[in-house]
C-alpha cells in the first residue's frame, strides 16, 4: 500500500498541534494559579515589570511569556519589550465574570495524575473510584462552576422555566442532587429566603465546605446532607429539583432519575444541566468540544461509575439517551434548551 505523503504530513502537523495545545493548557494553568494573568490585565509590561507585579521570578516569567505569546494568548512588541494581554482575552482569563475560563485549565494536570490507574483499567476493566480524585476534583469543580453560578444561575438558568423565579420568591421546597461544594444552593437560598433548600452529595469534604459557606453567607434556609442520591428515600416533597453536571457519572443514573421524579410534587419541575452533545458519535464530529468531553469521560466521568459496578454512561451520554432515561424514570414532559454560557443543555422535566 502506497502512502499519501501529503496526508501523512498533514496528520503529523495536526497531531503535534494537539500536543502543543496541551502544553499551552498547562501554561494557562500556571498563569491562572500564579496570578500572572491578573497582573498582565493591569496593562502592558516588560517581563521584569510583570514579574515584579506578580511577585515572581523574572526568568521563569520570561520563559512562560514565550509560550503564552506564541500560543496566541498575549501579544509582544519587540521594539519596547512589552507584553500585553488584550482586553478581549483578559475577560476569558481574569475577573469574576462567568466568561472567565481560566480555572478550567487545571483539569488537564489533575486528570493526568490519575492516568496510570486508568491505564490499568484498559487492561483489567473496572474503574478508578471517585475517592481517588478528591480533593483535587472537588477543587476543580468548585473553581470551574463557581463563576458560572455567580453569573448565570439566577439570571440565566432558573428563568428558563416561566414563573419559576416568582415561585421561589413566594416560597417552595428545593433539592439539588450532587451539590458539590453547595455554591448553587447557597446562592439560591440567599436570593430566595422564603424557600427551603437542601443539597445532597456523596463527598463529605464537599458537603463540609458547603455548610461552611452557608455560615459565612448567613444563609439559614439551606442544609446539606452526605447522601447517595441513587438511594434517596424522599417522596413527593420538592417543588423544584436541580442537578448540575452530575447525572452522567452516577453509579446508577436511572435510579437517580427515578428518585428525582418520585421526589417531586405533582406540579414540580426538575432541571438537569448536562453537557450538550448527541448520543451518536457521528453527530459529534463537528462539535469542537467533543474530544474534550470524551477525554474527560475516559479519565474521570466514566471510570468513577465503572469503579463501583455502575452504568458508566460517560460525559457524552447525549440528548437522546438523556431523553430515554428521563422518560423511563417517569417524566412525561421533557424539554431541552441550550443553557446560557457554557456548552450545556438544560433539560426541563415534569411528571
């Protein structure tokens, strides 16, 4: 078989481009964790001035800048030796806006630490348990979702259901499944003091942080429980149930969804926010985020479920599978809408 040399060269270039992107991701992680992006956002500076602003070693900062400039993240003026972070880039790397994506850069290094254990699963099956990912994964989820909640939860996610903010203001009962560090629950409880909130999560360290934040925020209408939501015994109690990016990696997602349906009041609503994707690989070929989602699935979401003999749905379970499982769980009405901001779908489900 004669090889197409041009095709070989094109693929080799593409392959090394993937490797390069991974390296740039690590450099972004460094910039985020050291405060270099926040320092750069204050205005153009030489490497020495930027290092001084951030309180860092100039030689390391200068080499880091080489990667960041050639990676297209910052700009460089050789005449003045000045490095600049464009305002359009700064908004994605600094500040408290939901557009700040810098925290997502830490995922690559965090998952890479668990890769040897995942490699063993390729040979023997099974998975790497969720406990092996903590506390790093708890930190990552908190950092990556906190600004999204701050910017979009109250003004973007909840209003997709007509009249829901008004019902919350009047006073209803709300549960969040897989609440993590509880920031979404605490924000809703602070905004809607007439409503009662409970957050459930299997991770004791995350629940402890949720309780501490509630105390710091002065929230008295929210509580948090360490619980496996696949075994939730509550029935007909909640007017609103939410879950944020937490169903696809459950041991028994079908049971979780059945419990969500059973725990709702007759006129209650369940909001499930999940990654936006198709259940069919061929329909994800043009999705630029698909490689990221499948990769995260291999290194975390699928393996933590398989580790406990679970379904192993994976991150890219997709809309078709979600609709099927929601229907089987007892939801007679399922509407899917694009979530504002991140690449997610909001499933609006009623019994």
